[in-house]
């Protein structure tokens, strides 16, 4: 074929592609119109939110996101020959936002469901409490709403109502993808302002085991945000949202924003140098590199000496927790198990809960408080409670050893974490009373 013939062939191919694309767009627009005609009466607020979104401005309609092939696991015949999926997964979002989805897939958020369904899937320990002690319904309506469920499709093609609806951050979708973008960018507005504000994270990062909401609100960062956040520019384009738009960081600022030499990312784990949610804290992979990224963010507002000092203090808190609380308590707890002084069942004795709460509640609050500048969470919600729990734990150990006929009843390992002055004070009180009676 000569050059002229090649040019004609290329032109025909491009024309065919253009016509196919035009036909698809026309079909999608026609379908979107049918969606609007129906849902304006059924779910008017959804339409209102969408009409205020950037999706609307860009011509992205209902069918663009909810389109499904008949062969898809979660495809539902909506009307005529139109198949849709109620679930818009990261795989669907990646059509336009591939880079963001790839970054998300590298994060701990993507693995959120694994932490909750591990027992159900593989009979592992971490979620025994959620599934077997409290009951599966508790996990479906509780843990999985933040961590994510494995969405199941029933034989009739409908979604299992015990696993859907769910917007958990690590949700395992029928198409094999993980996560849900609407956990942070709630549908159907998908507001960038909403996802940048601290409140976007409050649904899940709250409570005794995920205390970030309270810590942030207590910190000076949170205090400034509460005082003047409504005046800040939250809608600056991606890549242009910087320190000139706000005076204190939110969660998204520290963990996601591109500041200084750092690049914006949807991998919220990228700048973490410690694992603070695990029973025993250890450094993350490539932790020095990850720490340097977070320090670069901090240095946009703080001097290097300030940043280094903060990390020195926080590291010391983690080491104190590891060495003085978690390790010795775990050693005693495991010893009781090995010697048969505790049952092999989990969470059927009071000491099981005491041990669990020590690391899962108080331990997390102390460690996370140190890295997020929440002093009350380090001290009174953290180490004070740790010391108290350790003392109560050791009292339980002593009782268990006596009841079990242990020869090691006077082991110093079972002494309280703080001095017990009850008996001494009682004796002093008795002597004082006797003196008051007989002094005359």
C-alpha cells in the first residue's frame, strides 16, 4: 500500500473510532436522561447533589459510573436492556482517576477489610472478638462499616443485605477491586472541600481504639482549625492547595497534600514511620524515607529543630510503651496460657479483656497522642490508664496463680505497675484514730 493509501486507511480508522465514541456518548446521554426522569421523583436529593458536582460540570452522568455488562457479577437489569451496578468501585473510578486509584491501592486503607474479615476468611485471631464473641451482626453493622465488607452477590443476583450497603474504606467489591472512594468523597457531590476537611475522617477515626478525632481537636492544629477553618480556601485546584490557603493542617494536609518537595498522594500510609495501631509498635518499611517526607510537610510551618524535637519525644513514648507495658504484660499473659492457668478460648475471662484493652485502647491513645500533639491523650487517657490497667492486670494474675495452685505466688512480675499504698494508709489512719481517742 502506498503512502496515500495508508493515509486513507488511518483516516477511516479514526473516523470509525470517532463514530463509535459518539454513539456511546449519545447512548449514555440518552440513558442519563431516563435516569433523571425517574430519580427526580424517587431520590431528588441525589440529583440535586450531582447537579452541584464537578461530575455534572464535566458531563459525567449516572450511566457513566453505574454502567455494567450483563456478565458482571453484580449486574442488575434496571429497565429494558440497561444493566447497572449499585456499586461504583475504584475499578470504575480508575477510568478517569487511574493515578489516584493506584496510589490508594498501596495504602493501608486498601487493606482495611482484611483486618476485619480475617477470622471469617482464614480463621485467624485478630477479629475473633468481633465475629465469635460479639456476634457477626455486630461486625457487619460496626467494624465493617469503616473497614469494609466483602460484598456478596446472592443466587438471585441481588446483593447480600448483610454486606451491602457498605462504604468501608477497604471494601472488597464483586469486581475484585478494593476500597470505595465515596468513603471520603461522599456521593453524589464528591466534594473536594469535604474530603480536605478534618470531619471527613471523623466517622472512622474516633473512639477508644481509633482516637485521632479527639487528639486532633485537642491539639493546637485542631484548635486553630475550629476557630477559623470556615474562612480558609478549600476549593483550590489539586496541586495548588498549599499553606497559603490555611493556617493549620487537617488530616489530608499532613497525609496527602503535596507540600515542599513532597508530591500529593492518595496513599495515606506513605509518610508513616511507626506502626501505631499494632499491639507492639515497629518501624514501617523504609521508615527513614517515609519520615523524611512527613518532616518536609512539618517544615512548611515549623523549624527543623522543632520538628526533630517533636519526633524525639514521640519516639520515646513508643519505646516506653513497648518496653515497660506491652512486652512485660504480654510475657506474663502468654506464660499463664502456656501453664494452663487460663483457658485456650479467647475472651471468656476478664483478664483477656484487660490485656486487649491495654494495647488496643490505652496503648494506642498514648502512642498516637504523642505523634499528633495531644498531651492529654498521652498522659491521662494514655499512660495513666496503662499504669492502672497494668496494676489491675497484675492483681488478676496473682489471683489466678493462687486459684491455680501456682508455686510462683510471690513473683515480682505480678507486682502492681504503681505502688499500692492502700494497706499502709489504712494502718496510718488507724494509728491516727487511736491517738485522737487516747491523747486526752
